[in-house]
């Protein structure tokens, strides 16, 4: 029953768009489905890294944690704004020739955005322990529940990539640059909100 509630809570959490969804949507509109899915892979790999850190250091508290979190949050917000500006001013390239660099670029974007969003780490640290049974290994449960959360998030984030890449495919090319600017503006607004908030 606890697993059922965990799955339900995870679904309710991941369906709400955040910085990573904004990135996936913007890149799916600008560069297509593959770019969005590579963002998903990068972000979920980042979540897995955070879950491992949570499992390993569940009982450790750093005195400088607040300052570190604020610094990392600021860097991530600035990066989102930078990506948004770049997306806003650039034109869509319909011919992607350098496949390897393409893959690395969007994977690393997703990874960087998730790792510079300390709210994810704090959220995981507050959310997952609510479903832990202290009679069993805490670290094992954190990793197991974390992997389940990653699977759920991957499904919904991939759905965003599929949906918005279809918008790209269905619309005439002359409108795609407008959508790209809208996606870039979304990233700028989300990054700005993260700095102000």
C-alpha cells in the first residue's frame, strides 16, 4: 500500500512543470524529439546521482549547506537564462550533421540543469524518507524508491518531449522559429523566477 501512495505522490509531483520540463519543451520545439529525450536521459541520470548521494550521506549535515545550496541555485538559474537567450536569438537548424556532439550537448544540458537545482535534492531528501520503513536498510530503500521515482519521471518527461516535438512536426517551418523564441522565453522566465525566488 505504501508503494501505491508513493507512486501516486510521485505522479502528482512530476506532472507539475518545472525547470527541467521547460528545458525539455524548449529543446523539443527547437531541435525535435531526440533533443528532448536526450534532455530526459540527462536529467534522470542527474536525479540518480542525487539519490546515490542522498543514500550515502543521509545522516550527514554540512555546516555550509545553506550557502552551497544558494550558490548552486544561482548558477543553475543563470544557466537556464543563458540557454533561453541562446534559444531566443538562434534559428532552427533542420539538418543536424554532428550526431555525437548533438547527443552530448543535450544530455549535458539536462544533467547540468538537474544538478544545479538544489531544490530537487532537498525535495528528494524530504519526500523519499516519508515512505521508508526503519526495520529495513534505509540506503537500500532510498535507492529503490529513487529508481521508481526516476521511472515515473522519465515517462512523464518523455511524454512532454513527444507532445511538443509533434507540435514541431505538424507546424510549418516558418512558425517553428516563433515557437523556438517562445521556448527560449520560457527558459528565461523560469531562470529569472529561480533567482528572484
